């Protein structure tokens, strides 16, 4: 009986394929694949149905499905195309088998349903696994990439380094900020570290707490931490929250912070223009003589 | 009352989702940048309290549009252990988690109306309103 069902399907694969293609084509009109060219859609359908039949024939030949799914993932086809296709296959096959048999009682009906499910479900599972595996892979790669960018330390001058922070700070990132900050201060022999929070959208008590801790840790290893880039609205919320940031210097902009960092290391910015003027004056005076 | 939308808090990143939605709604109502920052910070505090102390919960937003007044109501609710002594947590500098202890009193100062209902073992509900002026 079981072998019979499979035989029916395999022997009449042409009919089933035809029905399946019609079914999938019907689905297409009101859905995602409308932007894909007819030729590509048709050839992919043919390939898909071949994959379904080979997996049916060999009962668990997974390589074909894997390769097919991988190619569709790379092309950016939606997962719903595949699941819809498999569901269409289930419908078509059941209809076909039931249409072929003369006597249909409940037992036979449930047997057919069970058998077709046995064919279809493993394929759906595998397709979904392939897709979600590729998504998880992308997400974890992006997480790593984001982490690399999350706490950069830039040595701008001898003894002065800057850490620009952009985006939301969560506990994981706060830890990374602390580690990078302390490592960087030691590595670059920094006397002054500027933490720039211009790009941090919200400074709540947690973020403030982590910044205070980081600044305190920097102080312990003998350097000075200046908090810069405090926007007016952030300043107001910090005051409203009642957070005490008086333990270390703060400045409105990176520019001002950098100036006071230079002051702390006994340096200053000098305009080169004035020297030119002096030389010009000198030349002028020489000319006059 | 115009619309209501909620964000479930389960992971730390849901806090970001909650405050982004809150900020968008605040912008739509017409709050300025300073008030937007205040609202976002308050949402951040409330959502973080849920994440830290209750584990899961939700933050709901409601735009208030009466004839006289317009504003944003934020309701943060959880079914966590509750607050043992509400007057204690409203003191500046009190924290059970080693934080700054500025969360709830800070939220009260950031917003206009503030209300905490907490039953031990049953959960906590914080309702705050910021009026548009």
C-alpha cells in the first residue's frame, strides 16, 4: 500500500508537475514574486519541482535541497516562496491521489494524508533550517562587526586620545568601553582621554553610571577624563535625573575639550597666519629701508 | 485618547525599541527636542527597571488629546516582585542593584504627573504623563 502511493505519484509525475505549476502560478499574481521575470520564475519552478521529486524518490537525499536552498538564499528569494510551493505540492498530490482511487474511505484518506505529510514535512523543515541558519549567520557576523566598531579609541596627539561614542550603550558595550578605555590609556600613554557622547541618543542613569565608573577608573590609573559633546537637551535631562557629574570636567564640544586637554598637557594651538603676517611686515619694512 | 501601542520588554534591546517608539509618538504629538529627550530618558529608566527587577513586562504609550490639553501618557507594567517600600525608592541615591539610585525620582522630575502602584509579589505599574505646553 505504502509503496503504491509513492508509485502513483512517481508514475504520474508529469500530471502532478503540471498541476503544481498551475497552482504556483495562481499564487504568484498577488504576491512577492511579481517583480521577478517570468523566465526566471518558470525555470526556478521547474528546478524546485525536480528537487521535490528527487527527494521523494531517494527518500532523504538532502544534498539537492541544500544546494537549491543555498542558491535561492543568495539570490534573495523569500522563504515563503518555498513554503508556499511545498504546501501547494501537498495539496496537489493529495488531490491527485484521491482523484485516482475508486474507493475512498476514512482510513484510506488519513493514510494518504499521513504519507504525503511524511514526504513534505522533512523538506519544509530542511528548507526553513537552511534559511534560518543563514539569517543567524548574518546576524552574528553583524554583531561581531558592530562590536568592533562600538568602542574605538583614537590617539589624536601625544598623550591625548579620543573615544567617540555613537549609538545606544547597553551593558555589554559599557563593559567594552571600560576595557578599551583603560587598555588604550596604558598603551598610548595618554594623560588626557576625551569621551565624546555627541552620538549617544539617550543618557539615562545606566549610561551615566557607566561613564562615571569609566572616568573614575581612568582617574585611578593617573589620567584625566573629560566628557565632551553634551548636547543642551542631554544636559537638561542629566540635571533632571539628578546625576552628579561634578567629579570630572565636562565640555560642550570636542573642540573645547581638546583645547582644555592641550592646556592640561601644557600646550596650545597657535595660529600660523600671524607668523606669516610678521614675515610680511618684516619684508615690508626691509623694502622701505 | 487617540491611540495606544505597547512594547514588550524581554531583552535589553527592547528598551531601545520602547524608547524609539516613545520618541516617535512624542514627535508626532509635537513635543520639542528637549521634551523628546526627557521622554526618551524616562522611558529608558522605566523599561530598564522592568528588565532589571521584573524580567519581563511592557511599556504602553497613549496620546492624550483633549480640547484643553495634549500630552503623552506612558504606562510601564510588570508582574515582578513589586516594590517593598515605595517611599524608599523615591529617595535619591537608593538602589538595590548598585546603580545610581536616580531612576524613579529622576523620572518623576522628568515628567509632569507620576504615579506608582505596586503590590508585593504581584507586580508594579508606573503611570506618567508629560503635558504639551
